[in-house]
C-alpha cells in the first residue's frame, strides 16, 4: 500500500527483550541511530540499528537497580567519556550511571528518598533528577550539587533548558516550575491533573503533557500559548521531532499520537493498555515502549517499513486485544444500541476515528486509517471482571504509583481512608504507618496487616533488609506489645535533621582577625599598585564588621530602655554590666566577659523587635570575642542563638535588625566554635539570609555578600561541594538584584574563592551561567578592585 499524503507512520519492527513494562526510552549517541530502553524488569538495554534488515539488535543489558527502572537519559560526551554515559533512575531511589560498553554501573548516585522517575542532562556534565520525594536534584559527576524544593507532590518530569542555569520540573501538584540557579523563578499553572512529561521546543518554548489528557505549549515567560486535546486518558510521555515543532505523545488510552502543525495527524493503537514512553530518533522514526514489555518502532520511510507479514501479525495481535469499557477510552458504550458489521462500509472522516460494532453478540472496536483507506480492528470490548488491578501498578495516590490503593472503613459512620500498598512493602510496617498517619488506634494493627495480606493474596516480596525493621525497637519483626518503647534512632540535629557536614579537625580554625578591616583599601588593596597580581582570592580569613561607637550604642540603649515595658526594663546595674561587656569586647579593657554579662545581653537581645537593635549591635561586637563566641556558638546554647538571629532575618521585619543580624552572623566566623556552628547550620542560615536581598538597602546587601564570602572561605578549606553549590546559587541570585559595587566586589571574591583549585566548582559555576552574569563588571572603572577581581574570576571560568 502506498503511503497517503504527508506520509503516514507504519510499523518498522517489534523488539522483544524486556520481561515487563518498558518505562523509559532515550535516543543513544552511540552507536549512531540506536537507543536505550529501561523496564520494570530492573534492566536497561542498549539497542543498535541492524544493518541487514529493518530491525535493531540488543547490544547489551545493564543491571544495577534492585527495583523497577523508570527513566533514562544520555549524558553527553566529555574528554573522559568520549561516547557519553547512560543514566537510569529507579524505584530503589537510586540513579545508576553506566558507560556504553559495560553492563555494571560505573557509579551510583544516592540521595533521593523515593522513586527517581525522570532524568535530564545538561552541559558541563550536569544531570537533573526528579523524584516522588517531591524534590529535584542537580548532580555533577558523582555528587549532588543542589536540591530544588518547592513542589508539594511527586515530580514526574524534569528538563534542563538550553539557556544556562534554567531548569523545568513538572509535578503531581499540577504545576510546572522554572528554576534559575537552583531557585524557583516562576510557577506555570493550567493543567488540571498530575503533569507527566515535558519537552523542549526552543530556548523560549516548551510542551507539557498530563493526566488531564491534554498537551500544553508554554512560553518561558509563563504564558500558555496553546492546549491540544486528542487523548482520552492519561498522557505519559511527549517527544519532539528533530528540527521542527511537531511532536508525538503516548498514554493510557493504548495509543501513540503524532501531532503536526498543532493537529493530531495520526493515531496508532497498540495491543497494550499503557503506552508508557516514546522517543524520536534522529531519522524521524518513533520508538515506543508499553506495558506488554515490547518495544515498537514506527517509520514514515517506505524502505524501513516492516514486511507485509509483520504488519499483518501486528494487526492480528491488535484485533485480539481486549478493551475494558471502564477505562472510558471509547466513550460510554451501550452494547444494545450498536450497529452491525455493515457500519464499516461507510468510510471514516478522520485518522484515528473509532467505531464500535456488534457482531454475534460481541462488541468490536475499529479505527479508521486515512493512509490505508480502511477500518482496522483494534480489539474486542469485554465486560470487566472486576479485576481492574493491572499488572503494571498504575493506581495513583497522592501523585505516586502503587500496586494497590485500598479503601478502609474503620467504622460505619466515620470517614473512609485510603491505604496505598506495593507488593514489595512490608504489610506490618505499611499498616503501622497508615494508623500513625491517620491518627487511628494502634489496636487495629493486626487487622489492617491481615487485610493487606488477604487482599494481595500473599503477593509479598518480603525483604529482610533494615528498611523493614520494627518502627519502635529497631528489631527485624514487629512484636505487638513489646515492652521497650525506646527508639533506636540517635537524636538528630533539630535543624537539618542530621549533621550532614562533619567539620574538619581543629587545624581548620581561622586565626582571629586583627583590628584593621582588610576591605578598606589599605596596604595591598591599593588599586594604584602597578603590578596586577591576584591579591583578592582565594581569601583565607573571615571578613568582620568591626566599626564601633560604644558611647552612641549605650546612649540609644538607655533611651529605649526608658520606654520599654516593665517586663523588659533593664535596671541601672544591668546597664553598667552591658557597658563593661562592650569595653571588654571592643579591646578598651583587658577584662574577660563574664557569664553574668552574657546573661544580661541575652535578656536584652530578646527585647521586642522595634527596640532591640542597640542590643543586637552589642551582640554583633561581642561575638568577635573568643569567650562570647564560645558561649553562644557552643553545643549547649547554639540552638536558641541561631533561632534568634534567623528570626531577625525576616524580610518583613525592621531593616536595622536584618542588617545587624547579618553582621553578627558574619562576625561569628572569627572563632572556631562560631565557624563550626555556621557550617553546621549553613543550609538554614543561607536559605533565610538570601530573603533579605529583596529590600534595596545597600548596607544589607554588603552584609549579605560578606556572609557569603565568609562561607566561601570556610568551604574553600573543607571542599564541601554541596555547600559550594548552595553558595554559588546564592551568589548568582544576589548578583541579579545588587547595585552597590562594594557588595558586588565581595560577591566576586566569594566566587573566586569557591572555584579556586576545584574543577567541579568551575563546571558548576559555568552550568549556572555565572560567567555571563559577571562579564559586565570587567569594565567597571572605579573602584578598580571590582574590575581586576572580575577579570581574575573570568580567567578561571
């Protein structure tokens, strides 16, 4: 048969190899014209075009996951791996990285707390992953650089955009987010259900598909340009044809649809309920993976079209498929009103149009093919047996897939609860978590666990690994009523949930800075120096805020104390005590600050926020003194101390308090105890501090830049790449809003310090597009230090 106008896609080949659903596909770079598939059978397979016939040969099978593999992408070639790498994500929460010629992983990326269901690669070796744990992570080589937090449900789709530093995530919370340098810039709303796939059209436009059976075309600026309808059920994947805006989609309605010029030009039905994934090869052929474990390739090229026998075999298989009317793929079906076989004599009106007929009491479904000018049988419509639980675990609950989602009624009158369950889960632990989550009586534990086991017909894959240990005793099996109620988990840090950063040994201590401010342009910082050598970075010591006028500070404190409420008022003795503390910490007396002085200061810094600023200023100056630093930053006190300072960083609060809190945090870095605390609480402090960029106050901007610089100084010594990534993200974000050149200078020094002697940090800075952000400062005439420092940084990038 000749192809119709514009050419229609027809079967090229069917590839058997996977034992279960094919969940992900991507075009390969090597071998040319090949592709990689991943499956619920826990493997990934590399396929190469077969020169002799129209098929593909499996080059090799890769395994490294302990559970289903759900997504795959190619990492572009580098000097080290000229053929690129293959990344796969799985339900075991891991990402495996393979070379193209080895079946075992080169390395494994761990960090996500749930299924990794989407991957995308960018320039300079960056990899973006999306997970059901609601986060996306940015990886460079074998390290996690940053975590993108903001979605409230599973992230099903991720894409790195061509413009540096821009990334997209699509989620079960129905939104898409655009991230720049690790921070959410924009949220796209419009889809009415879980977003499942993303595809890039250009630097300015992208497509998304969702469980609401629609495809949307968006502008990066936030505008939805077009909505495409055609599918009758969830759309799982979307892929763009090379060098044009046409695209293909696959979904739960058993179909692959080809879209040209904004219209659905062709619908190809498959003999499998879920068509999970698709990719378009460089030659324009389409590869699709489905729940029957078979990969099928479709082509417009007559040379590559399958033989008549193969096409007939495919049509026979399709005609024997049974279609469940409950899925709604064919609309509401009333078997009594259906016409007979003679109805197929009338031609269809558009490609993919479906028609149902009744023949000898059986309902059959047909689809019109424009290119062939005939009705093709796509299956028998069968009554559902009630066993709607497909093998491929497609029940969605809170945006994640499960093998089962049960409805549990605890008592007749109360509400019913949903209990999601996978056959790989421990029924006892699932029951325990279900009762905890819904605040139900633990007495029901046996009943709920038994209910799960009865209803899954014992389909459990019980594992003895530690993750199924008893939630109370840490023991392997849950023994109800066990006497020990203590938890085996050590106390975690109340802020980060863990001490991720383990500070180095005491040799990392930074010597206290002497009185002179290294940033005032004295000595080596004179811009007139004839020889331009890099005196700017890597910076070795923290920068502090030392300028003080004790008389003024105390005067203000006394004045405000006069207006303070009775509960906050300080006595005359208290004021004398604070005066002594100031002189002890501003080097005007040789005395050491006392515990009594610090208790009084603590009372003063807990004043209401409209009068607290002089007390905060005393804190800012005192914390430079080793005794005070040790007191506030030590293991005992630090929690309250950090909570207090973070409270003042609220961008809605008073600017004076924001400024002094930032300066106090900068000054904490002078002693070892302070550095240790600042590094332990880095994530929390930086996240809060960056919010102060919104006010256009140049002093706050300088303090924020200095805090970042002090972090860079510490990170340069310990080489903590996650910390560096967070700092780079902050620098990139703050650079966009800051006008003041002193703040810019400090950010440039921070940037230079972070990337000195660290190729990973250089790659990361490039992938965030920091080099293009700072170029303009290379031509600043005054102060010369900005231009000079900027040029040194650009040399590294």
